């Protein structure tokens, strides 16, 4: 009775929430990949990390959008297989996010601002 209804409602909410969460991530993925390539090029090969004028990237075609969506969903599915406990996934994600925002992002921003200034 009640457990079955809760599972049904949870499944329905996931069918609505998953596409709403994947679409913005999929649309930002090309920009993130490009930014990582620029940062790695600047760090390891001495190329300029900042472009003189920012030009937005062209929207990816349908094939790339399907590949980006599949990549995001496969990443989420593989994490669910590796860490079947929700608390393990949440603790790893929040721990990684804390380290990212506390230590890594400030260093990346300082690096980018120094290259833009000089």
C-alpha cells in the first residue's frame, strides 16, 4: 500500500526532475570543456588563458547534445552503481564541492585575473 505509493510518486518525480536538471548541465558542458582546455593550455603549454574578446560558442548540433546527455546520465548511473548508498554519494559530493570552492576556484580565478591584467 503506502510503500508502493511512495515508490510510484518518487519515480514520477524523478521522471520530471531528471530532464529539468540535465538540460542546463548539458547546455553548459561545451563551455566547461573549452574552459578546461584553455586552463590546461595556459598551465602546461604557456598559452594565454583569456581571449581578447569573448565570443560565445556555437550551439552544439543534435548529435553532440545526445552524446553530452548520454555522458551525463552514464556518469550519474555509474556513480549509483559504485556508491549504492545515497549518504556516501552526498558526503563525497559535498566534500568535493567544499574543497573545490574553498581552495581550487580561488586559485583558478587569481590565475585568470593575472593573465587578463598582464
